[in-house]
């Protein structure tokens, strides 16, 4: 069983912060497809999960993710190398999500149970993975969920997350820690 | 589920999100996009990241600049701002600015005699004690201070009352020691002053320090008949003698905290200068005169100079006397008038001891009374009430100009 688990769960080593080469942006601006594909490969998952944590809808999150990468292509020539490319990308994602959120405010809200299904977790084949992500979105407060998504998927430091979310660092650390504890409790209680 | 670590939880989340994320890279690359300009809405907040490091540095820079400014201002106030001014009047009048630490920032002469003294010394950055010693020694060397002219007026004006008082006591002690060493004894009049515009104007006009100007103004309040210009031109010893002759205790005019160090009576005491050769205890005027003539050759030059000055002032005062007569109409006691007039115009013609003493108030002891002085006095008496119109008009104009 242990060996099986080791084979199945052979994942790449613990992912540290996503290391993005800032030279990708001017290359994308000049029409380098390979650079764009490399950027998408590294950042699509964190962008999608972050959008999902804001919009709470798989369809909207996919749209937001696509819009993010289209905006990256259109504004790549404006990127200024400040050493924080992820922050630049996630800020674009946040702005797009907020725009969509405001536009959606006038539409009817789905019932609670439909909203959970709307997240599309059923597409995740691994049960533990699915359960963990599902719990993060259903049990945790939205801020905690968002912080955990950013840290877990992109490896962003808590200070950078605090800047992105415009929160004090201590608040971010506190919400992250409480969120992880709650997730642990919830997951350990499950069969 | 088994117990999970934070890393394990994050791993589960990462794999789950990766499984959910659609793969649209190729389609997104094919879509046409327009180049955005700098103020596109979706770029809001993306440039804020640059400010953060600067803001942090600016905070520290501002703090460092504030600390530096505080240190600099404190240093400047300690070392470069005038904390007090010391005014020295003998006949030379000198003003000395000092900082909090008692260091000389600047020394300025208020009259020509002061300029002669200061031209030969550089007191900047000197300790005030050393500066005082050097000034007094130089005054003795130049003859401004002597055994018979051993009086100085020491005035202090400061931003802080306590510090000014402490400074005054310190330099008074320096002066006393210096005079004692150089001359055997000395008389020091001390006062605190806070010059106003009137005092400053008078001091500038008559070439005296604000300290002396303030003292003279106080004297003139009680003795309005006295001549400001004449008092301003008197050495301190002569000023004191004039006061004593008029029965004035000058220590009363030194203000709160002011004091006199030394014996004022020694200025008028003939025995002090008695060189009694025959030891009979009688006042020996001839002995005094001879010894003074022998021992003070430099004095003659000074006396001649002073005589010339007095002559000039007498010309100016001839018509003032008639004006003064009119102003003194309330005085019923003629003798008092006479004393006051003589104190202000010390060129008395009286040949008795009292008159001679009065006249010494303006003429340093040992000076000759000559015929010119007697004639001038006669002329003055004759002209009282008459006035020589030719000169008087001119003089009056000059006096009025002086008084403006």
C-alpha cells in the first residue's frame, strides 16, 4: 500500500515559488509563442484557482483565466521588470474578476448546492485531492481560501499575498494558519 | 483520512487545481489582441509594486534626515548661535558675542578706541576667560586702564536669563582678578541689560555699548539736565566721579542683579593717591602733581586729547546752558543747580577743593587746569542767557541733529 501510494503520488518535488523568467514578457510582446506557452504552462493553474476563489464559478473562472492571458499578451510590452511577475499577473486576474463580479451582481444567484457543483470539482479524479480542494472552498472563509490558493499554487510569500490582497501581513499569516488548521481538522475527520 | 501536514495539504490542492485547469494555450495564442496602453483598466494596481521598496527606503531616509537635522540644529545652536553678548566699557567700548559653551563668536568695537584694541587681537573661538584677560591686559598696555582709571562697566545681555547671569559672574570674576593682578585693584560695575531700540540707537550714535547707553539713560531720567553726549564720551571712572559729585549712588542705576565690585570712594579719595613725602598726613597736592607728572608721561597725550574734546563740547554746550536754565525753572536751590551743571559741565572755574574735585570728574586726575579753561568758563558765565547768535544757531542745529 505504501509502495502503491508512493508510485501513484509521485509528484514533482515540493513546489517552491514559481520561478518566472521576466524575459518571457518582452518575448511574448515580440510574438514569441514558445514564451507564451511556457508562461501558460507555469501560471494557468494558479490563475485559475485564484479566479475560482473569487468568482466561485467554474465557467466564470475559466473566462477570467482566458481573459488574463489575453491581457498578458496585449500588455506584455508594458511589463516593467520589478522582480515580481506573479504579482503583476495576479493583479490583472483580480481586476478582471472584480469586473466580472460587478457585472454578475445583477444576475440571479444559484442555490447553494448548485454553486458547489458549479465549481467543477467532479473532474478531479483523485479523491483526496478533490476532497481537499472541495473542503477548502466549502469550509473555509473566502479570504482564507484565497490565501491558501495563492500560497499553495504559486508559492507566493505571505508578504506578497498581503500586498496583492491589500491586507496587513499579520492578518494574512493568521488567516492562512487558521485555514490550514481547519482543513486539517476537516480532512482528518473524514474516513 | 490520515493526519496531514501543511505540505501535504498544499500538495493535494496543487494537484487538484492542476487537474481542473483547462488547457487553452494554443487557442489563446491564436486570438488576435490589441496592444494595451499604459492606463488600461486591467493594469490598475500593477505598478504599485514599484512604490513599495521606495516607500520603505523613503521612510528610513526621512527618519535619518530628521535625526540629522536635529543633530545639526543642536550643534549649530551650541557652537554657532550667539547665546549672550558681553559689553565692556572703559573708554574703549567693546561688544563680545559668545555661544552656549562660552566661546567667543565675534568681538566688535563700538568706538575708535575699541577698534585700536581689537585690531591687534583675534578673539574668535577663544574661551571667554582668556579673551577677557587679553582685553584687559591690552587696555592697561594702551593706557586705557591704569591705577587712576581702573573702572569698567560690564554688561551682559543673553537669551537665557540664568545662563547670562552665570556668565556675568564668571567674567566679573575674571575681570576682578585681572585688574587686581595688573593694577592692584579695580572697580567693576556689573549689570544685566536687555537693549531696546532706543538703547541700540543711542549706543550706535555715540559709539558706546548698549550697556553704557542703558546706564546713561537711567541716569538722565533722574538728571535730565545732564548732557547725554558728554556722558557718553566720559570714561567710566569720570562718569562715576560726576555721579558722586552730584551725590548720586550709581549702584542704584545698575538694575536688578547689578552690583559694584570695588570701592567707589577710592575714585575720589585723595589719600589713595597721596605720595606724602614728608609723612605728615596732610594732603600734599604738590607731591601728587609731581609724581603724576613723572610717572604718567603717556597720560599727557591722553589728557591733551581729552582737553580738545572737552573744548569742542563746551562750544556746543554754550547755548544749551540757556536752554537748560529755562528747563530748570522749578529748581529753587541754586546751589544744586550749580552742582548739577558742573557735574555735566565739569570744566568748573571754582578754585576751591570742591570745585577742583568736580572738575576732575571730567579731567583725569593730574590734569592741569590752564588759563584756557578759566577763560572758557568766564565766557560761559558771561554768555549765559545772552547767547552768541552766530555760533548758537549753528550749534543748536548741530545739537538738534545729534538729538534726532
